[in-house]
C-alpha cells in the first residue's frame, strides 16, 4: 500500500493530539479526484473537530486526517469523472465526514472542485474554499442580502469576515464591521462603518440592520437582535439562535450548514477573484509539520484573514 505524509488525530484533545506521520494514500472512487495537495488552511472548524466538540454530530472514525481546504493539482481521476483530468490546477473542499486535507494527497468529489483562480498561487487559493462558501451561503442563500441593504459582520477581519465584507460590497450593500485589533484593516477593505468593540458596544452604534452575520455566538446574538430591523435576519456560522430569542425581537434566524455540491459556487468565487473583486488575505504560512502552532494561533481568535499550511515547500 502506498503511503503519504499526513496530520492525523488518534484521539480528541488539545494540539498535542495532532500527529505528523505516515498514512495510507487514498485511491479515488467513482466521481472522485485524487488531489496532490500544495496547500491547505486552518479553520476554527478544524480546531473544533480536533477538540471533540463535533464528535457526536459527525461520528468520525479515528484516526482522522483533519482539514477541509485544498488547493493543488489533480493526480488521478476516478471512474465517471468528466470535468477534470490529471495536471489540472484546482481548489475545493473535502467532505467533512471523512479524511481531509492535512496531507500530501486528498480525495474530493468532482462536484466539490473548481478550477483554481488563475490570479492566485496555491497558498492564497487554499485560503478561500471554506470561508468563501460559508460567507456566500450566509449572505446570499440564507440572508438574501440585496443591494442597498445594510449588513453587520462580526469579526469582519477574520477568515469568514474579510471575505464576507468583500462579497457584501460586491453585492452593493452597506457594510458595518466589528473588530478590535484590526480596525485599520477594515478601513482598507472599505468597510462603511467600523466599530471597535473593545471601545464601544456595537448595539449602541449600529441601527436598522437588514442582516447580521454572527461569527461569535452566545450573548452577541441577543445584542445583534437589538440592531436588526423587524423581520431582519440573524445568520450564525457558530450556533443556531434560539426560537425564543428571535421571537422576542421579531427577527428571523438561520444557521450556516454549507453542503455539497459546491463546485459551482467556487467557480463564481474564482471569477470574482480573477476580476479583482475578492482578495483573500493570508496572515501567515506555516509548513504542514507546524500544524500545532497553527491551531494555537487560530484558537487565539485574533488572526487577520487566513492561516495557511504549505504542503509543497
């Protein structure tokens, strides 16, 4: 059996359970692609899986390779694949219920892959799939954000946040963004109203908001309901708002659950990137072997943009 280098967990826990080791190299099945991974990235979702917070929900089999984002080159195609061939540069997201992308090779469904943005290298392309899909669904599919409306984006300098800002501006919405350490970056993104939440409570500043993108959860959700218009939409990427809460404030709510197929959305995202409308920010690039440090940095919750793991030096 062929092997590859990968980061796996054999038990749930802290960053010490992340093990860089040899693992079986997968073989593509029907309608699957085997991708030679050039780069991947670290998302809070990966940290939650590692810690075991999602164990009951996804019922993963251990040992497990973490990671969802992929940018790389098609190595091999399975039976039935028609849209891609070996040598194609692609990006995409692995399935969340099986082995992922912290590895030299990863399996992806053909429908969850798109041609890599031509204007990006693999490291910047790897920063996009999970966060762009999350932001796209939150704003457009669930929030139904329209030109001229107002959106409040919490953690607007973060992975999901900085992409959501740019997508909302592209749609023609007014953007209010919260941050603490990265307010200057939000001005660079042309956020219409920047709120430093360490200085002033956002609910005392924001008014008549159509959509709130919640990346924090807990008490921020109730405070967000206070700034929404009647029947405005609270979309969370972290926890489902309670029905009691939304009924009390006469607002609607939804939880992002982005599901396949996602290739078409990734193709649209790539077009926005290549036209200059969307620019992913990579705050740091670490080798795959330094994944423990990468998880610690992401769990610090003040990373600007995305943190990328380089698989190919």
